[in-house]
C-alpha cells in the first residue's frame, strides 16, 4: 500500500489500493494500479473568546425589572448526509445489496462489511465467495462514498483519464478496476476487477453506481 500527500481545498491524503494480479495465462493489463483516494485532514481554529464589555455609570441605577439580557441562540439547520468536510458517517452497505451487486457482475458476493476510513470516507466491502463466471473475477467488490472537497480532481489525477462513462452522476470515468463518479461535492468509487473492466466494459459499474446514486439522492 502506498500513501502520498496531496493538497486540495482541504488537506487531502491519497490512499492507494492494490489490485489483484490477473491470471498469467489470460490477457493481462497493468497488474497493479493503485487507486488513490483523497482523505481529509481536519484542522480546527481555536475558538475566539467572546469579548466582554462593561459599562460604568457615575450614579447607580437599577435596570427596569422588565429588561433582561438574553443570550442569542444560533439557528439549527438539519445536517447533510455527509458534510463536505466530513463528520457524519454513511452506512455505505445500505446503498446496494450483495444480491444486486452479484446479479450485475455475475459474481456471487457474500457478506457486506461497512467501514469508515476517516471523516468523509465511508466504505462497503462485498466478499467474493469464489463463485463467478470468469476466472478473472476474483477480487472483492468495494464501494467508497467520499465527501471531501476536490475529491474528483484527485481521483482524476490518480486514475484518469480513463474511459468516459456518460449518463452517470455529474461526470464519470472507468479505469482498470472500476469506475469513479462525481456527484455534486461527493465522489463514488466502485472497484474490484472483473472480466467486464478487463474488456473496457463499464456498463456493470455504471449500473451499480446508479443504484448507489438513487439511494444518496
């Protein structure tokens, strides 16, 4: 696993994911293409102490009983599912079932395990049971929902330019082991080499991405 630091609108750490080597008897692509994922490093400014002002009067006077100071209460607005700077978590496994992924990829996936890498990056890993239509289809499937500013630019730098995939999110491209999707300020990454990506066929990845997008919308 490689890690390199990249700075964007926020401090972003790029996490590299290793890929499984293709069967040496089959047509091979790059055997290992790191997938880089931006990770937020949160910085917090020290809260400024509220200024206290006092007034003195030459003669003591009592304030009217009806006058009382009230502290202002900030308005509370509902939180977004995943703030751009991270914080709230998403159950990524609730966005797509193992059965849906299995039907799309022609791979039997088992347990789906959610994860929370850091603030702003939530994952789900679908275990590959070894029952698949093609000998290339040996990797686990992983989805990542990345809620960090500048995430798509970082993914483009890491895995682009790739193959343009129209009609998915705001922008999308396929690469060696999956698809990268821009959805507003979020990014969706789906990875796990199958025979489809091996043939530059990203229709299955696009179908899974649309399921996830529908749940996030």
